[in-house]
C-alpha cells in the first residue's frame, strides 16, 4: 500500500519505519525540516532501540521517504495516518491544534483528487475528536467540492518507549474504529502479518479505549507502590508479596472484576478493605488510592438510586437482592441498600430473587435475614409475572435467568434501568484467549 504518515515524532517514526519494513511504500510528513532531513538520510530523530537501522533500511530499499509538503505526500498515497502530538496543559486540556492543521492541509491537498482516500487518526485524542475536530478540518480544507470518497477511521497505537518496534509487531490487539467496512478492510490489509487480534469497533469507542488502557496502567503502578509502602511499614518484603500476588492469573491478573456494573458488596471486599486501611493508619502509612475506593463505590451506589428516582415513578420492581448472582448472601449488598433507600423515598418496591426467597425458608442466611432485614422479605415476589404486574420501573440488579425472564415479559410502557450495564448488551471477550469481536456500524458516520 501507499501510505503517508503525518507527524514524525515518536509514534510517527516507528509507524513509518515498521510499515516500510512490512513492504509498504511510506512517505512521512513533518513541519520540522530537520526531522525530514534526518529521516531522508536514514537517521532516527528520536532515541529508540533498533529504530535507526529500520529507518535506514527503509530509505535504502526505496520504501521510505520524508517531506515537508503535505501535497506531495497526499499525491503519493491512498491512506494517511495522522500521528501528530496532542500535548496537554497542567489542567489536562489537550491541544488539538496539530490535528486541525494537518486535517486542513490534507483537505486542501485532496481538493482536486478523484476516487477514494482514507484518513486515519492514530494520535491519542479524547472521544469525539475525529468527529468534532478532524472531520471539520478536512471539510474546511477543501477549496472546492472534490469528486472524492473520503473515509475516516481511528487506529490507536499501543507502543511503549524502549520496546516500540516489538510492540508494533506484537501489540495486544490491532484496534480500528470505523463505520465503513471498506475502510476497515483497508486497515486489515495494512496490518496484515501483525501478530495480534484485529478488533473493529466504533470510532468513539476506539478513541476511548486508549485512555482506559493508560488509566489502568497508571492505576496498577500506584496500587503496586501503595502496597509496597504498606509492606515496608509492616517489615514485609514487598517484591515477594507482589510476586506471589501476580501468580494468580485467575482473579488478580485477569479479566475478573473488570466489567462495568453496580457497586461491590458482600462479606469480604468492604470488610477487608476497611481493615487494610485501618492497619495502614496504625502503621502510619498513607494510602490515597485505596482510601478512594469506598467513596468511589458509594458514588456508584448513589448513581443507581438517583437513576430510579429520576423516573418519578413509584412502583419499582428490582431483579436481584443478594450482593452477587448465585448466592443468598445479603451482607453489605448494595441492592439491599438500594431497596431501602427507595422505600425511604416513598417508592413501592417488589423484589425478585429466587435464592433469597429460598434462604428466607431454609438457607444458611435465614438468621441474618430475620434479624437484620425482616422488612425486606415481605416484598419478595414469587415469579417474574408478579414483578411485571407490579412495576412501572424495572431495575436489573443482577444478570441471569430471572433478569432474562423479566425482560422478555416487559411491557412497552415499563422503564428499564440496567445496573449491570450488560443484560441487553452484545457479549464481548472476557479474557485474552477469546475470539476477537466485531460490532455492527454504530451511530457516527463521518461524511465530507
């Protein structure tokens, strides 16, 4: 393929060099003529192991060149990768000036062109950037309406400094956000031979995933450091503890607990987190990250309550009462708290939870139910039909057969609030071995 790469910083240089190595014809573009001269000489403008040799090889084979001319690059390519910088200020606001400028320049260069052209945003940018910044900039660049089909997609990179060449060839996934299947197929061809699942999603989801990934990486570093500080306070070898922690690939280093849903509860997580924070205070260890977990969980709980109250309907049916599906354990269940809050606000609530209904009669948690929350057992329904007949609002608190039965019987005028965020959503991979998924084209279709 004939590819132009706009922005010859870290991401752009590595991307251009690796694509040239894969056999594509690549032309890099940058406003910095010194960078252009260095690449034209086969010299890397950034320090990265192996990049200089890769650039030199691409230039020597005639597959890689560089220019300061956007028009020259567009003329020589059928696809443009936008790899310009998106620096942020101290408050977090990112500067999208380079994205706008490059979009405008690409638009101007395409003004007299016919056929089709693809512009792919590879820079890290907040959700909505392709739609609200890149596409308008491309449109504004046209001096006159061109007889051209212009396609737009998003393709975030997952490269780390120091290992970027290996990461390019062996990324965790090749992610493409795009609504046009022809564009997606074009990017499949571009990355043919890359050892990674190819994942196609919407443009905004692709923009978001890069931020979710980096936020989680930052979270893991802070978590490990806080655990290290706490271990030091107790005179424990932090590396030994975290080394053993990482051995658990079923729950600790895995997809477990990484699905959006409602607040956590139960007999373990809240109690153990409070105990750890208490021990840290005793040991004079400060744990700001862990200290924020329970307030964050409380905020999630409040969102659920507010979502129900915002409907301004009084008759509420809740699916699920225990703190997790498949159990009768109501200790610190956020759904119990939800029901109590709604009753306190004047709602008439009914609940469907087969396991809790059984526990009320013979279960191990019968004593807890009778002593701690006897009023709640009186509002439990026997089946989905009874819940449907009662409710104006259906609250899905847990997934499973009961939730499916209630949704199947739902009446058109009944409002559904899905606290699990997953009952009616398409299933996605839950671990690294799952088959990569594709979603149908979604809401945003960029048009020029």
